[in-house]
C-alpha cells in the first residue's frame, strides 16, 4: 500500500512527510515525526450567580434604585465631578426569571451578577458583572446583616467610563401600601464617601476618597404629609471617627400617600445639597435614600489633616421603623 494511503487511513497528514514515490521501486523518506495531538484543557466552570444571596426568597423583578454617581480622578487634589441622580446614570439591579441577579451599568447592557474574582469562598458582599470582570463591581454594605428585609445599599464602579457612585435599592412599596394615617419614625445608617483623597497603600500611587458613615432619622406624619429628620456624618479612619457634621432636614417634600420624598440639609456651605428617598416593603416598613452634602473639612487627624477647604460628600442610607 502507498504510504500516503496508509497515513490517510490513520487520519494523519502528509505535510510532515516527504514522499518520493508510491510503488515502482520508489520509497518514502520520513523528514519528521508527526507532532502529538494537542489536548485542549477543559473549559473553566462558569461563575454561579444563583449562589448569590441578596434578598431572601427573591422573585423576578427589577428593584427600585436611588443613587448618586459621578467621576473622580486618582490624584491628591481630585474632586468629584458633576453629580447625577438620573436613573440612566446609576447601576440598576434585577432578579431574573431564570433565577439570577443581573445588573445594568450605564452605557452597557444587562449582565449576570457573580461573586468578585479572587475570593475563596465566594464573597457575600463584593460582586461584578460576569462579562466585565475586574472592570466593574458592586460592593454591598450589606443591610441584611442588620435585619433589613426589603432594602440594600452599597457602592459601584465602572472602569471603562470612569463613573462610580452609591446606590440604595429594594423592593418598592406600592402606592396602596403607604399609610395615610398616623406617624412613624425611621432610624437607619448612612454610608458614603467624600472627595478627601488618601493614598491606597496596596496600589500606590493611586488615591481613593475618604469613607464615611453615620446615622439618619426620618419622622413622617402620613396623614398631614410632612417629613422631618436629621443626619449625622463621620469620616472613618484608622483612629477615632472624625465628625463631618450634623444636619437637620429642610425644604422637605412629602405628600400623603406618596411613595417618594425629598429635601435638603441645613448648611450654609455651597455645593450639591439634597436627599431623595423611596419606601420599601409591602407597607412601607423600610426606606432607602441617596444624598449629597457639601462641607468644610476643618477637623482631622494625623492621617487626614484638615485643609479648611470645601469638599463634597455623597452616599446612601437605609432606615426602618
């Protein structure tokens, strides 16, 4: 049999052989040995969004979101850019009928939410879009650890647009679920950041904004349609917390039966100053909000020395009765 025919029968190529002839007294000179077949490694196991737990017993829905987003550089003198509360410029989140959490980043499309890369076991608080890993993320506080059932909050970022922000999201209260009689006080926690930049020791020379936390109290008169309250804000440091300010609510807007509310903070410092909120839960058991407030950084410590300059703070809150 001709060597070429033998190779063909074995499924091998003649490209690696030099054949002088088949029959007629001729022969074949082997120039090289065929390489061993390449064995492809098995495909990696895809991340499992179904392992993520944000709300207990979720049902398919798009959650209501309130948030503030902006752009921020990574230099010692960076300041927040123009702030936006527009829905199109916030991260959106939903639970799909397929049983997965999905997020929508401004300028992109819906993508499955998975645990952030590099965590073992998978993180319960740090997530990212499956198709955009290490380039975007959602980091929860999270509120469920404090007993919240219908509300969550955290911060997010997208490296391709340079946009980031704070959001609060949850299961919206239907209009019929908002009380129209009586009063209620909601007490909650605040988280956010300020454009006071500090060195990131793990990725120097990068800089990141100061982290803030605090408390918020909201007092509603559902029958009269009025709202009062206040927010206390602190900078989190390696030492004792640094007081940023205590702010009473002013210019509040709330009407009887409304699922939303808004207002401003009592401060003479100029800058972005607002809060926007929604009720969450079947009968308004909880509430979520986004906020912005300007301040002068006049107190500090060795890690954050005061500069007596005007700065901007942004963030989100969750509160419950």
